[in-house]
C-alpha cells in the first residue's frame, strides 16, 4: 500500500509527539499531517489504535540477528536479515563485519545484484583492519593489520563503493594517510578498538564527519591522568558517537552520564547485535565457535569474551528511556534521524516530515511493533 491515512496514532517527530492528527501518505511520500483528512476521503484509513507512529528504525552497527551473521558465508544473508528485522521495526541497517575479504565480497555482490535491498542498506561497516591488538575485543587476529595503503586500496576496490564506515585506531603509525584516503573515498572514519590518547588523533577539519565505534568499549577510558579516546566527544561536540544501551556493554551510570553531557544531535543508539539477537537465550555457533547468549550478552563459550549483544534496537531505545527519562521522541531520534544524518541521507528518511519517504512503523506502549509500512 503506497497511499493511505494513519489516524488515532501518536506521531513521533524529532522534537515532539503529535496527538489527534492524521498522517497522510500519497505515493509513498508524506504529504500532510492534519487535523482533518476530509480532502483525502477516498484514501484507505489505517487505525493506529493509539500506537506510536514512528519513522522506521535504524540498526547502524549490527553484525547479525535471527541466526544470521554477516561475518559468516551465507547465501542472501542481507535479504534474510532484512525480513527478520522488519518484524522489529528496523527498516534500515548497516551490515557490520570484521575485515574479511570473503565476506566483504559476499555482501558486496548481494547488494550489487539487488536494487531493492539498497533502499534498506546504505552501505557496509568494517571494524578494522587497522586497529590496536590491545583493544581488539572479539575481533580475530587474522583480521587485524598494520597500516597498509595498498591493502586499503584493495579493500575499497573490492567493495565497489559500498563501504560507508571503517573503524581505525588513531595511534597507529601511518594512520594519517589511511584517514585521508577514507575521506577521499567517502568512507566515514570511525575511531575505535584503540588505545589512543587525544594527542594521537589526526588533525580534524571543521567539516570532517567522524564517528566513534561503540563509545567506551574497545578504547582507552576516561581518566584523570590519561586523555583516553573515550574523552573525545566530551571535548569535541561535533563528533558522532555510538552508544550501546543494552546495559551489558555499558553500565547504567555511564549511559546516564553520556545522555546528560554529550551532544544529543550526534548520539547514535546501537545494539552491536550478533547472531542470536531477537532469539531465545541459549547456545549458538558463530565463527565455528560455540557462543552463549544470556543475560550478560553474547560471549564465546571457551573464554567468556563478550562479542556482541542479543538486543535489538527497540530494546535499547526502551532501556535508554528507563535509565535517563529521555522523552520518547528524543530516544527515537537517536535511532532514526541521527544515524541517517551521519550518512547524509536525512533529506529522504529518518523523520516524519512533509515530503520525506513514508518509511513508517507503528508500535505500542510496550514497544511491540504492530505494523510496518515500509515499501
């Protein structure tokens, strides 16, 4: 359905919730938000039944879910993941992988052959390979490299332009030229998996778009003696940063601190979800290793290393609101408008505004998705 009216819903915009309004969609575009829909009397009406009417959510850092993993060879893995995420209102997502040429080619080929998927997947996110072994977390040693311009050229060529974000450690020798090459190829540098101090960060221009990979996790901490990388968004309010509010990767206190003191226009709520997200707790296989999905996240069974989250984006939105008392419109903004703004796609999606694409979901007060109107 590409033309309709949504009535009896609570319409979430970036700075408010609208009540007692009708949302009119015509040919998949938002054309009116009005008190009366009489002039559109022939349009079919969707009764929202007092649900929230929200932009489709964005999973901007996700390794997998629903037993699918982007780091694992699997036919049509992006399409299968898209179908699974639709149930949970995540209509846009960025497949996130370690720097593995085989899986990068697999994802690139699938996107290249499926134009419909490109509407939901704006690109690929690679964690590495130019990162610190000290702060590698769950990233495999074989997917970590010293700075190598020729290798970066090879990866960029292999990706056919689909890489949109890449994590780098700014303290590595020779990282400046890597940083410059990423910008020249429209790839957003993401600082993370790093033991850097602020003095190690390349010189930033005022118009540089920079992101931080899962702030606090896999990086040098805030300290009164060392200027750890975690301090950067407190010092530079123009930096985008990912905040994982699954209450496993970060404590409730650091989530509250970040909400209170960091730039709300740069905050990206993420899940860092892996293969078991959206499924019941238990044992799964990931990277040919046994992993346990439980109340403390998803961990390798043999060494208890945390490799990701079993939450999806509505879970972390709900957590953020509970912890910080953030208004719902702001929490939704962190998982819709802000991530598409990072990618430069805010003119078409990410918020309910006249003229934008009608990428819309309905969810109830318990954050259960009742309808997904993605086209």
